[in-house]
C-alpha cells in the first residue's frame, strides 16, 4: 500500500497538536533552530497521520501508535 499526504508544514503542524507523542515533541524541541523544530515535528506528525489513517485509528489516538524509527541497516 502506498499512501500520500499532500500538505504543507503549516497544515501538518495544525494537526500535530492532536497527534504528536511526547517523544515527537521532545525530538522537535532538541533541534537547534526554530525551522528545524517545525520540520521535525511536521515530519513526525505526517507519519502519524498516515499511520493512523492506514490502520483506521482516530486522529486523537495517533499519538499513541507505536512507531519504531530505528533502521536495522
């Protein structure tokens, strides 16, 4: 399955307040500039939005999805 989210950073950040996890917020706040913080949070929120949609999980529960960002390689 391929899912595409066509949205800008500001649009995704609007949804981030409903779907970001505490790990997402911590990762974003650890970035060195405001632009990097915005992009990090938007990217993590976009992944959560797509994962929630694909699994049929309501937006307000997307922050509870277990997302593993480790790469085996």
